[in-house]
C-alpha cells in the first residue's frame, strides 16, 4: 500500500526566497554651464540643492550639473523696475533672470 505522505525536504534542498532586485537608477542627464557674474551671487559661490545633492556654483567657472539644477536656475527670476526715460519715474516691472548662466 502506498502512502500519500511526503517527507520534508532536507535543509540543503530548500531554496531561499529570491530577493527582489533593485532597479538600477539611470544617471541623471547632465549639462555643462557657466554661471554669469551677478550681484546676487556671493564671492564664495551660489549653493543650489537638487534631489538631496548640493552644488556650489562659482561665477565664471564651468561646471557639469544635472538638468534639475539648470531648471532651478531658469526658474529663479526677480522683478526689475522699468523707468520712463522722460520722467525718470517707475512705470512698471519686468521679470529678469536672477542667476544668469549659459550652456557650454
């Protein structure tokens, strides 16, 4: 007579559960820029943080930064007064980039 019972596997026959593989993160796209001189940038450089990583951007020096840093610099705008040349009175304001830069 045959038995329907199965014997437990030996310890060396049991396969450990497979851990899920972490997806490899692609390196963020990078851009070379040069920050232009500005009265808003301290002599020690401008600190910009993106996704938990900090960058010190020194005016006039070429630096390789992620696209997120370029986006932060592009969105940093300030208002500049528009002056009437005849009366020398302020007639309005216009937006201007606070930290001008150029792509290399």
